[in-house]
């Protein structure tokens, strides 16, 4: 990586300013990007990504990209919508060669190659699409070895929230049914350019040994949308559109006077499995 310009020089050369419309906040401190990779690997009991595929969404000027490449992945694929950043990725590719693959497009529409089982996603996620992207990946979590993702701190707190708390919701249930979620560390606004108004949190998602099928998880997603969409109501009201709700709840041992936040992730799973 010695032949590359510094990140500061790269940004100056390309006149790169973050676009609010793309949810961009650039992370330029290599000490922090290296820490993200180091902490993720350590939490997984690994020393590198050797022999594994890594995908990065929204690489921007390439700070995190450089840190990922230091961890020696078999291949790193970057998915970027901002044409200004594509040339920066090409500059890196000119140094590292075919180890880096560049995709110009929308990560929400991208096929993350299900045939590759030894793959990881690492991203300082664009704030405006972080939750839709996470749900997309969770519904096919068996295709991945890990997700190392940065969110707004309040979103990370929702993901890791426990039942009976005000911030527990749909994304908490889906995340915890599919993954062991670990908080790696928090980042202050001053770490980013431009500085956002909120703190950020890096989370590691490691798939559980037995995860619900995509079909069952889609049902869980539907149940939680209904339940948390009317979270102040008892589930006998918020889930009344579910056929045979009373019978299903009785079989699952769930009190129909419960509210959305009272049900643990496993209880939503049980309901989904009983639905026809």
C-alpha cells in the first residue's frame, strides 16, 4: 500500500466532499479503521481473512478498504454508487491487482454471490440504508461468516435491545434470532468527516449455528411489522390479521394480552413456525 497517496492527498486530488444524499460520513483515521478490522478478527478468533472473501459497501475514499486489504482476504469486492469514488478504488486496484474487485452500483440490488460461503461483509454503512441492508443480509445469514458493520449508535442500541425495553423492536428480533451480536466499540462524531451529530457503534454479527429459514424469517418480519406497528396494543389486536391467532398463541404458550415488546425473539419464531 506504500505506493498509494495518503487519504488526505487522495481527497484533495479528487476534490471529494461527502454527499448527504448518499448518507456519507468518511472515516479517515487509519488507526480507527485498523482497529475495526483488528477487533473484528480477534472477536472471531482469527488473525486474518486469508482464504476468505470480503465485501465492503460504500468504501468512499478507501480508508477502511486499505485496512481490510492489510488483513489479506482472498478477494475484496467493493460496492460503490458514487462515481467519484470509483476512480479512487481503481487507483488502489492498480497497486493490489485483482485482489480488489470494483462494482459500481446499489448494494440493495446487488447479488452477494450465494455460492461463496466463506464471505464476510465489512462496512461503515451509509446511514440512510443501514437497516434495509442489514435485513437483506439477515434473511440469508447462512451465506455469511460474519458482518462487521457500523451504525448510528441509536440504531445499534435498537439492534441489541432486550425484551420489555422501549427501544426493543423488529430489528432486535431479526438480529438476535439469526446472530450473536457483539458491540466492538463506539466512535465519537469527531472521528468522521464531516462530523455527524450523533455517535456511531461498530457491531459484529456472527451467524448462530441453527438459524431460521428465509421463509420462516420472512414470516417473523411480517409478524413484527404488525406487532411493533401498534406496539401499545395487545397482540390479540395488533396480530388479529393472523389466521387462528388464538389457537396459535395457546399452542405457543403466549398470553394474548401481551404487547409487542413483551415477546422474546424465540416467541416470535415459535409463532412464525406455527403459521400456515
